[in-house]
């Protein structure tokens, strides 16, 4: 029995020789990972930083509100199409050439966007910039899960979380500050200095490998074409649907049919061809499938909250871009402190527990905003934003680790493309859904409130008389004009209150989406490799 004990100890220590290899990761590897995650951070930041300053850009280049929306839409369409393509294109051109080329083009196009003279120029430049920026996101994720050993992947994934959750939160802060103090052009120029650092790091650290142009002949071109058409049409429907009254618009109906047909064809092709663009069979793996669902719902809440809060502060409280940015800073800055601590938490606690706590806190932060009033502004939003920051910081890295646990190197490109595309698609669905809910719920609450605001009610007549007298006392000579202004003022008050109720409803919806994500977490199983890595 005594002889068996040392043997058992020896067996338990068999993986121990691999432990010294973990700290021995070369400096070049870390520089490559950090450079790539810096690129992903800039690509995600570029979406929100532009959205925060869209009104100023529209005015400067003479674009209307409706047409100006294409400045963002064109970027998002290109980005969501290229994300799932990147794994295959990196094989064709080599990671070094593919990543460096797109990083340099991203910077050049950033400078070009700042010099755009009219709307068509800006839309074209933003579309190409979206194509290059979209490459940076999945490639950073791919490098983390292929270059780093599993024990060190949580550190890399924590870095990636800065791009996935911190960048959207801090984007409006940076965009608002630059626009108000220097001009909208600087939201594009801000990319240049960190971008030069990124290019330098990637140039030094990425290993040169030969291109495999022969793969172009073997490419899944039917899958590529149907995916590009389907995702482009779907993204356009989501971005423009609410503005065009959804299926009341022939344009939206046609695009919806195109999206449905093309994406159905894409699924059939990917499941039947010998060399598919994306290995969709990864979705039947329990952790990856439920991780994708949670990630999609995270995208809805992440990008949805970044969309709703600025809308509320601008429309209800009258904040400018810089003031909005200062409020949203509290959803971003705490993450800078918390995200670096997450890898240590993953060593001490089950990653699924950390994800669950993160989703609970993120959901709670939304539920804290469901009883807003006319006075609900920066001070009242502080604690919900801090709670949201803590929740977001806890979710991303462990969710990525659990979902991709056990993914083979040859499937890393597919896993990265699918995982990152799904989060972005969730964001597009979330924003479209929230726009529609906001419109419909405002109409509903307006109708309910107007039933109480009747000229047959004594309180209403008293208020109308008070307002009429107010306008007379402030220079309106014609009493009939003063009475008309009193009616208009009451109408504005009712509409404002209806919007406050509608915004509260949108936060409730975001909270419920995160509760569903939390349920998906319960179906994740503990990855054996992660637990082993943590033990050693």
C-alpha cells in the first residue's frame, strides 16, 4: 500500500514537466497577442466612437438624418461579412501578411474618412474600413487560442475582453470628448498613433509563412457568396428596418426574402461540402453551442445598452456628446481595473460560476433602470453603470474560455469567426429590436396617458389655464395663441413622460435577455482541460 502512494503521486505529477513550458512563452508571442488585441480594440471602438458623433459628421458633410445612418451601417455590413471569412483568408495569405495588410489599410482609411467631403465618399470609405477593421477582431481571438497554451489563454482572453466589452463602453466617452473639444475629424485621427504601435508590434512578432494561394481554387465560393449576400441583406434589414416601418416597406421585404434564401442556402452548403468555409458542426458541441447562444444574448445587451443610454440622455435630459460620454465612462473605466483580475479568479473559481455572477450583475444593472422618472440623470445612473461594468468585466473572458475549450487548431478559425460574428449579430438584432420597442411603447404609453389628460378633467383644465396665463405674462398678447401654446406644452410633457416609460421598458427587455443568457450558462459543462490547467 505504501508503494502505491508514491506511484499515485507520480501519476498525478505526470503533467508537471509541462508547467515550466507555460512561463517560457516567448516575448514575441506575447507581443503578437497584445498587438492583435490592440487592433481588435480599435476596430470595436471605431463603431461606437463614430456613433457618438454621427450628428456632427452628418452636418459637416451635408447628409440628412436618414441617409447619414449609412455611415455606420456600411461599416457594420462590411465588418460582419468579413469576420467569418477571416479564418480562411488567413490560411490563404498567411496570418502575417493578412493581418498586417488589413491593419495598415485600416489606419489609412481612418485618415481618409476624416478628409471625406460628401456622403457617398464617407459611405464608401467606411465600408472598406469596416472590411479591414472586421479582420482585426477574429484574428486577435484566433491568435490567443492558437499561440497561447491553455493555462495562459485566460490572460489573452482578458486582453480580448477589453476590445469586446470595454471598447463599446468607453467609445462614446472618447468620441464625445474629441468631437466637442477638437472636431469630429479627430475621432478618426485618434486611431493613428496606437495603430502605428500595433503595426510595429505585429511586424516584429508575427512569423513569416508562405502564402497558400492554391487554396483560392479550392475555396468554398458558393458558401462565401451566399454568406456575404445573406449577412449583408440581414444587417441592412436590421439597421434600416425601424426607420422604414419594417415590412411596410417593399425595400425591407425584398431584402428580408434575399437574406432568408441566401442564409438558408449557406447553411445547406456548409453542411454538405467537403471543405466548408465554416465548420458549423462545432455548434452541436455542448459548450460551444450554448456559449454561442450566451454570446449572442450578450451582444444584444452589450450593444443595446450602449445604444439606449445615449438616446435617453440626449432625448430626455438634453445632454451633449461630451456629457453623455462622461456618464458612460462609469460603464468603461471600472473594467480597466477588473478585467486584469479575471484570469486569477478563473484559477480560483469555476469559470461557469464567474460567468453566472457576471450575467446576474449585468441583468441587475438593467433592472435598476426600469423605474425612471423625469429627474433620472447622471447621478441616478452612476450605480447601475458601475454594476454593469462589473458584470461585463466578469463575463467575456471566462465565457470565451469555456466555449472554445477543446477546439482543435484546425477549427480555431471557424470557432473565432462564428463566436465573434454571433456577438456582433446579437448587437445588430438588439439595436433593431430596441428601436422598434422604443417606438411602439412610446405610442402605447402616450395613448394611456392621453386618456388621463382630458379637457373634461378639472386638473387638466386648471393646468391649461395656468400655462395660458404663464404665456400671457411672458409676452404673448393674443390669449388664443397663448392657449394654443399651453395645449402644445402639455402635449410635449405627455410625450416626454411616455418616452421615459418606454426607455424603462427597453431596460427591462435587456435584463430579460441576460436572464436567458444566464439559463444558457447552466447548460455549460466544466471543461476538463481548463480545470487541469487551473490545478497545475
